[in-house]
C-alpha cells in the first residue's frame, strides 16, 4: 500500500505501509541504533515523534517481553527502510507489524532512510506527516504546517502513569531462589522461580531475608502467561552455560562482573552454614566463586549457606 512522507519544508519521500491505512503527523527525527527498536518505540521520551531508523533492516528479532521500556508504544509513527515480517528469535512473542498495529502506530517502509537522515541532519528535526489516504504532497504540506510544534508543549500528562501503582520503597524483593547443597563431594544446585505467584508475607519464614514477588508482578506491561516453564528453562540453561564458559575463559572479568551484582556487598550479614551461624561483612567473591566474608579481620569463603542482613542492619 503506497504511502507518502512530507516534511514542513516540502521534502517528500515515497514508501509503503506495513500496518494498514493511516494518516498521522509529528516531529520527524532519526536514531542510529543498529538494534533496540523496541526500546525506542516504548520509550516515553519519543512521544509525538515519528522515528526513522537508520539501520536498513528492522524487526528481525521480533518483539520480546523483556525489552519493553514502558507499557505501550509512544512514537506517533515508525519509519524504516525494510521491515522484517518473520522474525527469527525464540524469545519473540510477535512480529513488529502486529506490535505496531496493537497500539495503533503507523509503520512505513521502503522510503530512502539515508536521504531522510541526511536531510534532518543538515536542517534539523521538523514537523512531518505520513499518509496512505492523501498522496498529494501540496495538500499534506498544508496539513503539516497546521500541526503544533514541539516547542513549549507539555507532554508529561500523556506519558505519566494514569493510575497509582505499588512501589516498594526501592527495596529488593525475591523473585527466585538458588539452593546449593553438598552431598558426597558433589555440589547440587536447585533453582526456583516465582512466575505467576509469590507467597504472601504471612506465609514466609519468620527469618526470610526478603519479601517475595513474581515475574507477573514485575512485568505488568505484557502478560507473561505464555512465558512457559520450558522457555524459562531454556533461558536459564543458556545463561548458565555462558557464565560457565565466561568464568573459565576470563575468570577475573567474570568475578568482577559477578561482584558488581552482589546485593549486600560491604554490609554486615549473617550466614547460616549447616548448623553454624557466622557473622561478618560481605567482602566479595573468593577464588572458588563462593561468598567471601570478613569475620573479625579474617576472610573465609563459603560455597553453601543461607544469607541475610544482620538483624542490626534491618
């Protein structure tokens, strides 16, 4: 379906729609990312803008739940050289055209994105309009000039939360647990993930280190129902294998990366190891990858155990 792009200075490009009939306008800008189109589409800072992707092929890895920057698309239109309609990515839940149609966002492909980018780079961002209904450039230019500019517009009400939602005072919550147990010289590891449900506070152990939550609560922007146990398992295996390769091929880099993610590094903690309770401050990771505690000036590494903040720290 033929489509036309017209800027406020009369610059015109032809293309075609990959989302059906449309006619819409906005400030035309470009972004140079080779990936990250889903993040761009759902970034509230792009509200009211028609975004041109300079990379020629967009949509090849589809739409993934984890890549949502907000609950919906905020761009007024999406301009690409070529849209991939059949993504190749096991994490993809839908193709780009279907995603744009879901949120009523026009998508246009086949236009010369290099020429558009060069024009915008020289002349700056400007108002524009795309249409499949009106293909007369002069008429579209009149409509473009009738649009308000971005200067001085208050767009906060359009992207702010429309209703209150829970915020846990920026406190970490537990969504998964890892159980390590040594039996006969063999280290056994078990992983549990709260997908659609988490035990309420009254059902948690009295000495539980963190409040519990689940993936469904953390990702309300898209339903996670179809995120099956099989898909989660495949993700875990791939990530664990990657970490295994990384820690053997680049041990120092792996340890630095892992230490940067430690929740209570530098804090006084309490570790339950079998029938023993030890207290000290969490120093980091030891040479074997276990937690390293400073206990009265002496470093000791622990492979197994249950960790929590010392009661005085809570």
